[in-house]
C-alpha cells in the first residue's frame, strides 16, 4: 500500500514542444507500486496549454479547479470544477486554461 498527501509530492514543469505553463505531479504510478495506471495532477497557469496531440491510449480527466477547455478539431469544450472528460485512443486533443487562476485536473492513463 502507498499513502501520501498531494502537497508532499514534487511537481515537474512540462517542457515538451508547444506546451506553455504546465506543471505535473505523478500521484500514483510504477514508482509507488501501481501496475496498471498512472494518476497525475496537471496545473495549467492562466494563458497556458498542453500541446495539441494524440496517442494510442485513452485517458480520463476530472477537473479539480479553475476554468478551462479541451480542444478537439478546432472546437473548445468548456471545463469547470467537477467536469469529466474521456479522451479516446488516437483522438487529437489539447487542454487550455481559459480563466484568470490555475486550471487543475486529475488525469489517469494506462502504464505503457
């Protein structure tokens, strides 16, 4: 068993191409003993965004705070606290902060 508080877990700046103002914490993953999924928390600063990208696995998202959007094929879908998103395998997508405060969400993906 692994137990921790989010505030005790270090975060890293996401420095991939076309990413702006995104930090990530791995809450649960292989290092903590998980064998199937990785649970991450992303925080996007105002005006920030992930890259518009795709990958061969799905992921599930739950919004914790802030105002944002998920973009697909040029259309933005509004996201607020309590919103959920299922990104299916190979769906192009991008997460954006549309507010004046941090946009924070949990994202769960399979270990690949």
